């Protein structure tokens, strides 16, 4: 059974956020307004970035998620937005601005984690934007050293308080690896059998602190092992690496058949490979043909394959660029799909060695 999708337009810009002019100061206000509009115009055209010599911003003419699902429906009935801002490596004094830029361009979904170490700044930024809590989808992840059922709730509470909220829309087991409480390697029982951790998460759903629970970096064997238990709530998603270099065609086909939604992490290839991804000839060709950017081609491809896409950027104009996707004509979609699955798959993220475990976490 496939997750049902809905075809609703994402909100575009919701207009000016400046305060209305007071009568007495109308003239001054008009002058400031002109300067403001000019400034915003130049900024959005990428002028400030290229002028300041930081990052170049692309120009394109997309404003909606033309023809692609804006949401997927989870087993709970909740609708998860198909595009999220990724928050890994979104650094101090950057992540807040990125979140603000995201909310202002219409994002309704943030993908964070306790281990990213930036939840307090994310929470503060959300507070500044005044976005109603129910208008934003917040995901966080349970870190490896908190899998012991006795540690799960306090780990969740830490994320909740930093984010400044009393519930998460989605909480994931970040990795199938359970570390010991002191961070040392490793708790074999809870790694081989995550059911006790899962049962605790189900309890926290019933307590109202989490709306949906899921997993991340789980292979088929691990999902089958977890779901062989009498689960009260099945996993809502599996968040895994998916990009042009590691397209995960087999896991994607299996997950669709099984009815488990995938979320594509490192969708642009990740930090080290994004440049390479965006200069793949077929990606550039499609971008030129459709008048969109290479990043938009890639983000569109992900959602067209039926996954949530989680591009990360702390560059405001890229944040906005990444929200705008469009259905690729079938022929171009197939061309890109074929290119992605025609080379040796190469993972970008595998911390097994750095954790010092003597097996591959993906085996
Ligand atoms: N569950 C897990 O274990 C796991 C693991 C990895 C990632 N994730 C999630 O997935 C998210 C994304 O993955 P990721 O950060 O590894 O990689 P990514 O989103 O594929 O790539 C991020 C890189 O691409 C650049 N970029 C973003 N948009 C761009 C654009 N439109 N044009 C040019 N460059 C652009 C960013 O630069 P700037 O920021 O400098 O603009 C950054 O260097 C993470 O933030 C996290 O939420 C989860
Ligand atoms: C999951 O795998 C572990 C380790 O092999 C095993 O002990 C456990 O019984 C499995 N769970 C189910 C429900 O099959």
C-alpha cells in the first residue's frame, strides 16, 4: 500500500511583513519602503550575495511545487510536507537565519536532531517568526546513547525544551546503533533488537509528546525485524541517504511496496559532493531545458520518485531556491533516473568506522 499523496499548492510569499505606516510618519515611511523594496529586490536577485562576494545565487522562474505532491499522508493520517530544510551542519549564528528565511519563503518542515547541537537556536528563530506551532512540521532524532528505554523520555524532553515546544511532529531513531549511556560502544542487545526502545517511543506518542515515530538509516532486514513485533504504531518513515550517487533504487522499490515513506537525506550529494552533483551533464541539460536550477532538478527528481526531500542550506537564497520544485516531464525524469542508477552506487555517509564498531552499520 502506497502513502496517499495530496496535490495542494504550497504557500508562496505571504506578502509584506512590514508594519503599516502611521499617518504622521507617512512620508518617511514611504522613503523607507522604497529603500526596503529596492533592497529586497536586489537581495532576491542575488545581488547582495554576489556583491558581497560570498555565494552566487541562481535565478529561476519557479514559484510553486508544480504538479508534485506537497504532502504525503502518514499512517497516523498526518500530512508531512514533501520538502524540508535540513539542519545538519547548519552552524552557530547561521542556522537561526536559515530557519527564518525558510519560514518566510513558505517552508513548513524542518529536519533537525539532538546531535546537530543547534536546537536552541532553531527554537529561538521559530519564536521570532511567530509562525503558529501547528503550521510547522518539526522532526528531531533520538541519539544513539539514549536508546535505553529509561533514557528516551529525558532525551526527548531536552529536544522539546530547546525547540520551545511541547510536542514533535516526528521523532526518529537516528541510527540503528545503540551506544551505552556513557557514549561507549556498544549495547548489542538494543542494537540487535530495537523493540524495547520502540515501545518507549509508542508510550510517548500516547502521552502526546510525539505525533509520529520513525527510523533512520535502517536497512530492510532491520525494518523487518522491528515490524515483526506487535507494534502499536508502525514506523512512519525511514530517513536514509538518497542522492544521484547513491539512489537506493532497491530500498525505494521495497519501501513503496511495503508502504513505508522514505526521506532522502544528503539529497544534493552532501557537503562534499554537491558541486559534482549540480554539474552532472544530464542535470544541467534538464535545468537549461526547463529554465530551472540544477538543484531544483535534483530536488524535483526526489519528490517525483516519491520521497520527502531534505536539502540543507544556510544561504537564504538557496534555502528559497530549494523549496521550489516542479514535475519533470516523464522523458526527462527517466533520463535522470537512468543516469543515477547506471553507475556504481557510492555512499557519502557511513560513520561505522568512526564509531569504532567492528561491523558495518548498514549490513
Ligand atoms: N538521518 C541522518 O543520519 C542524516 C544524515 C545526513 C543528513 N541528514 C539530514 O539531511 C539534510 C541534508 O543533508 P546534507 O546536509 O548532508 O546534504 P545536502 O543537503 O545534500 O547538501 C548540503 C550542501 O549543499 C549546499 N547547497 C544547498 N542548496 C544548494 C543550492 N541550491 N545550490 C548550491 N549548493 C547548495 C549547502 O551549502 P550552504 O549550506 O553553504 O548553502 C551544503 O554545502 C541534513 O541537514 C539533515 O537534516 C540526516
Ligand atoms: C530481531 O532480531 C533479534 C536479533 O537477531 C532477535 O533476537 C529478535 O527476536 C528479532 N525480533 C523479532 C520480532 O523477530
